[in-house]
């Protein structure tokens, strides 16, 4: 299992990494850091006990926009683990039209296969490049085989043999010279015609079943595509574009897909991570007809996957015993105790994320590597305009965001997006036509003038902010 990042990071280091992108929420960060480190610890335990150690699944409880999804997403990147984010409300009980919960594991396995395939492609990239250059070289200057000992040479005597040898040497020297030019990308703009592999297409035909057979990837195009021979399609492009296509084809030949699938399944089983968002939407025993009718059924279908079962995928059987599930929900209407008791028991760790304060908003605007103000500054830099935010302007934006969240609806850090869009609306529209200045400074007065009237008018702020 290639999971070196997880091995190197201690819980403290994991929290420090998450701090670069997520403000506050220390308890949630600690919980996920321990869960991630425990996966590595489990791998070091003796075989007999290793299988008995189950992951401690987590429920993150808190309003929208406080960092629940971001914590899970950054955690998966840190651990280089197969990761998938799904909305619990998208699934239906088996027997209803829609996606069944086993498709979560199939999608996770697909993500793992793509991840391992990308890694293997990088490993063979250098060799694939050399092979691609040789193919291009064969198109530009076909090689001549040394045939001095052929029947023709024997009949025509030494002179023909000498001519063949000279021609072979000239061809070899020209090819060597051309190979160097190809490696230095000096011929990239030259046009060539080459054969690209085209998979036989069976358009418009797909086998769909009522129980998520589409997720299994069992469709006519895939079955017939593997049986029918691959066709060659003539293409005429620049060498630079042809090289990209040919490198991909050569890399595919060098990768052992059986090994890729085997490693992908192992990664899913040992370090797979599922972020189950909106779990509160399937909580509660709503007995009314309509879309809520299968809520409890979805919970019951989720149960065997979370507690450990075997799921059939097109790459093989996947055991879900050690996949880490992180569920999240606002739980405004329902409570975690509204989930069925068996499912509650499979999520032993519960962490409540706090609502964001004015101070948190100031941090979110300025501190993270992908901070919102940095994004807008970078966007306007592309137009040659330098955007600056005065300190009092940042404080004022944070104050307004906090105020609107309290008065209208608490949507957490997402409120900053709506406020900055309204604040910078004129600047973003006028650049570059009407704003010749190379520097624009956003002051506290500008923020107050632009947004205070909207905030005071509650009816208007509901729609605009």
C-alpha cells in the first residue's frame, strides 16, 4: 500500500496541515487526525489482531459553511487515500428507482483505479516518451534493415552488398540526428500523419437494470468494445499533438491493468474514505408519501456497508470492513438520535462544529493559502489591476458577514462569497474598459457605503446577501 504520507504525519502534523486551509474547528480536526493516524497504526499491528481493529467512524455536526466538507477533502489529500464525497439524500432504498448505496463503494473503487493508474503512468512516462519518439521517427524516416547477406546481394556480387551497407549507415545516421531533434522538441511544429487507435463504438445502446446495474458498468458498449478489434484511425496533426496521443497509447501498453486493479482494491479496503454529506436528510421517521418514503430504508441499506460487507464491483469484490466513513449534517430539524440505533452505533465519534465568529471571518479572508481575498487579487492581476484591501475594509466585511448570518440565515463562510460579489460587482464589470488605474484600494468607507444600506433593509438582504 502506497500511503507514505499517512505514515509520516503524526496527529499534530495533520492538524497543522489542516490549519493552513481551515480556520478554527480544533475538535473536529483532532478527531479526524486521530482517525487517520489509527489507520496507519492498524497496519503495524500483527495480522491476527489487525483484522479485528475497526475504524472509528465520525459524524460532524454543524451548520453549512463551517468547514465540514473541506476537512474531509483536505484529509484525503494528505493521506493520498481513495476518497469520495456523496450526498446521502441522493440514494434510495433497494427496489426504488435511483442509485443504491452500494454504488458508493463502486465509485470509490473507480476513483482508486484512476488514482493508481495515474501513478503507474507517471512511472512509465519516460519510457513511453522514448517509445513515442521512435514511432514518430519511423513515420518520418522509415528504418532500413541491414540485408547484405540477402539473396539479391549474393546474385549481384560485392558491389550491391556495399551499396546496401552504405544506405543502411546513412539511414542510421539520419535517424540518430532526427532522434536528437525530436528529443529537443525542435520538430514540434512539423505536420505528420499517424495511425491512432480508435475503440469500436456501439452508440446509443446500454443495459440498465432497476438495481443500479448502470453503476456496475455492465453496458453493451463496454462488453462489445472488449470483443471487437480496435480500429486504426488516420490523423494528421503537429508532432507536439501527435506525441501526446502516442505517449498515452504506449503508456497503456506498459501498464499491467490486473496489477493496477489489485492494488486499487487493496487501497480501498485499507485506506478508503467516504464522506457522507447531508446524513441528517435521511434521519427521522417521516412516514408521509413522496420522496421521504425510503429514508429509513436508505439507513438500513447503509448499515451493512458501514459495519463491513462484500460489495461486487467490475474490478472484483471489495470488503468494506476498514473503510473510514465520515458523515456530516447540519441537523437543524433532525437530531443524530433520529438515525436508526444500529447506524448510530456505527458512528461512535460525534463532533460539533462551532458557528463562525467575526474574528474567524477575518482569518478566513486573509490567512488560508486559498483565501478569498487572495483569489480576487489574483483574478484582477490578470487584467493588470492591483487590488488591495485596507485593514478596516477586511474588518467591515467580516462584521457584515457575521451580522447577515445572524439576521437572515447562517450559511457560514459562504456568506463571504455573496458579500464580496456584491462589493466588487462594479469593479469586476468595469475592468478593463472603464478603470484605467493600475491600483484599486478597497477602504472601510467603500464597504460601508456599498453594503450598509442592503444590510439595514432586511427584505433586500434576504435576496442579495
